[in-house]
C-alpha cells in the first residue's frame, strides 16, 4: 500500500489467537467475551462458545476459524479463534491476512508444541507482532520459566526480527479468567491481557481515500440472505447498496451489489450502513469465494490471492456399491456426491477434488488423516452415503527424482515404554533427531518420519504406551523416497456369508483375532468383522447358529462369552484400512469391506497378480 494517504486506525485492533490443540485457546476466548460484558447477567452461555460446530464440541478441537469482537477502553478488538491442529492449517494461513498481531498461547507444562511452531511461522512471515500467553499456570507441574525460554528459542529458530522477539509475556488461568504479568502473583481479571493487546498490537494501516479492496477470507451461508463473504477491508469504504466488482483468481471481473453489510459485535453480526478500512466485515449479495477480491466498481484492483501449502494425502470417494447400498443414505448418487465435494472447495482452501477415470469415483486430497476424516464425518451427518479408500501419500517428481512427504513426529512417553515406541518408529523409517528426559519420568523424543510411516501409527502407538503416550506431527516438506514400510502387520477377519451375527458364531471366531462387531449386526460376504492374529486374511462364519439337539451336557448350556470386542470410531476405521479394502460410510454406520467381496473372486485376482509378477520378473 502506498505511503501517501496511509494512516493507522487507533480505534481497532485485529488479533488472532494461535495455539496447539488443547492448550486452552477457545476457553480463553470464552473468558474474554464474558469479561467484556457482551452477555446479559441472566444469559445462559455454554462453555467453548466459539466451538459452534457439533464435531468441534465432540472432539474438543477447533476446526474452522471464527471471529468475534469486544470493546475495551473504547477500542474495538476483533478476535479470530484459529484451529490448533496442523491438518487445518489452511484455516490458519488464510486468516493471517485479516490480523495485525497474534496471541501465542502455550501450556505452562507442555510449552511450545509442533503445531505452535507451524502457526507461529505463518504469523512471523507476515511481520506480525506477538504476545506470549502462558496458560494453565495453576497446573501442579507448571514450569513457566522453562516454557518462556523454550518459546524465545522458537522465535529465534523461526527467524523472528529483533522487534518480534521482544514480546510481552502474560500468565493466565483461562478457566478462572485471570491474567498476570508475574507468574508468582495470581491475577484477578483478564484486564492485563486486554491492556497488552491495545499497547502491543498496532492498529491497522489503512488508506481510507483509496478505492475499496477486500480479500475474502472465509464464507458462510445464511438461509435468509444467502452467501456471506467475510474479510478485512484493506482500503477505502464500503456502503450498503454500493456497486462493487468481484475479481476471481484468474483476474475475471464480475459486477455485483452489496445488499447487506455487517461488522462483528460479540458473537453476533451487526448490520451497518458503512464500513471503513481496517475493520473486519461481512458482505451479503456478492457471490464471492475464498481468495476473491471485492473491489470498487469504478477502479477494481485485485489483492494477491491466498496461497496455502499443498495437500500430502489423498483418498478416493465413490458411490456405495455394497450389498447394503441405498438402504440408509439420503444422497446416494454420483451426481450428489460430486456436487457436495466440489461445494466443499469453496469453504476449505486446503482441500483438492479431482475426477478419476471412473465416473462414480473422485479423488480427494487433504492435509492429513484428520482433515479427511472430518470431511467424511460431516458428509455422513448430512445424509450422504458413499465409500472411501485407504489414504495414500501424494508423491512429487523433483529433478527427475520421486520424492515423498516427511513429517516431524514429537512423542511424549513414560521411560518404561520408550523401548516399544523407539522400535515402532524405527520400523516405520523414523529418524531420531532429539530426545530429552524430563524430571517427571517422561521422555520427549523428536523424529523425522515419512508420512507413509504415520498411516496407521496412532493405534499401534496407543497400544504400545497403554493409552498414556502423546504424539503430535507437523509437515516438514518433501524428501527422497525411503524403502518399503509395513504399516499394516495383521490381516482381517472376513465374514464368510450374509446374515446376522450370533453370539455362537462370534464366540467361535474370537479365538482367531479381535472382533469389531457385537451380536445382532447384519453382515454380508466380504465384510471385515475383525482383525486376525496373523498377517494373512481369514474367512470366518460369524452368522453360524448352534444346532439344536436333544442331548445335554454339563457344559453345553453355558452361554457363550464374548470379550474384547473393539468398536471402531471413524478415525480408527480409516486408519485400519488395507489397500484392498474400502470403508462404506452411511448416516447410520460405517463398515469395512473388501473391494472384491467373494473369496473365489479374491483368490482368482491374487492368482492373476502372482502370474503377472512372475511374467514381469
């Protein structure tokens, strides 16, 4: 933006809250909203009020970036709550256009984690200033001085400028809503945090006389007024009823008219007649997508479009063709599936969708297993029925060499469980970069590992650490291909015939492995009902009934007992899939199945593959 006409707005602060998953970011926003008095005294307010999505509440994570605003000392503070998981990094990357500074929230015990590094890098690249907020200062194992030193080292590692590295530090208890500049003295309110935002974060640099320019950062949909485009007004003024131009990624210009104009106040949109540069606004009446520019109709000037990192994983979404197809879903055709997936691209800039050779199959690429699993679960709840394949990594050709994505894997385990985890990471081609022993008996280890090695790792890791280990990952970039990785070491138990599972049939099968189904569940031939104890697949008859006889014995009347049945979550099912398996997803259930359902056809296909391999060799 040119210097002439530029000014800094003193009455606005635009700030994003960035943190790792579960460090208390959304809880802190709750406290800021309550203490800014935007709620009535008698108003019932839920916890984690910014996590408005059902999935966000269930999983306890923020998936979509959202914004709110509070007034403090006559200054409007626009707050953007961002996801902490790297799989939703596309949300973080695009909202950095909207803000002038960040609150970096870290746990007083854990300190900065991999995702903290990812989101902080995005902020520092844009020249944003930061305020360090050390949260959960009341935890018994809190180590505030250690966390402060670790965070300072992280700033230096990420190339922070001298000004950025001189960040103020506040110590908070988000649940109680207190902040203090000294961790030895408890605060009473969040006023020190509000004061730091106003004093440290600069107001937006704007040119109110220049033509209007707004980069669309998020979009929402309202049943009454249609699509709403949200972004920060970079320059100029926008008014209700004003004629504007929408400039898309290719530079194409479309005329439009603003029907309604909103700013944010608390959790609500507030309709206004005019908005000036520097504020975060929502616009109705313009069919704009993320990354488009809304500009002055008389002098349309595009802003640089949003760029996000490329996806690293992909999986196929196809029409369900199992024996149970069409029973439970509301939207079951390839046309509906295609429409829904391409519509998702308008909201999720990190997602990619492409047609395949088959008319009823699409290839969907995302940032990680969680990114794709959230999309699957969202569509399932909307009434879609489809099937997906096992995730696979996206390879690249660089200077004639095939390269694969690598990630930084950080784990925290008890010392007595370290050996099993080291062996697990080694089998998956992980390279140890750093290891630290903590005073509380925990070990913190950092690995560089191919993304291929992470597929299916989570369940094996939890088993090895008896559910007590913690693992986090961060994309590191591409590197040379490593050797083969056995991510699935055990085979599947496969239903031998159609029918309903019985206690008798399941009891006979449970000696062969771990079952996934309870009695009374409908199954079909080729459906996966459990995990085998050996590498190969095994067909079992789980619908078999006990033959009635007039003979009695002391043992025959004892009821069969089932133990250790493991009910898979959606994430578990996606992680379990083998290359020759699909996950059938419906609004009521998800079922793992073989691509080829009958044993005879599977054996024939294996024979053909072996003969083809023999001819090739």
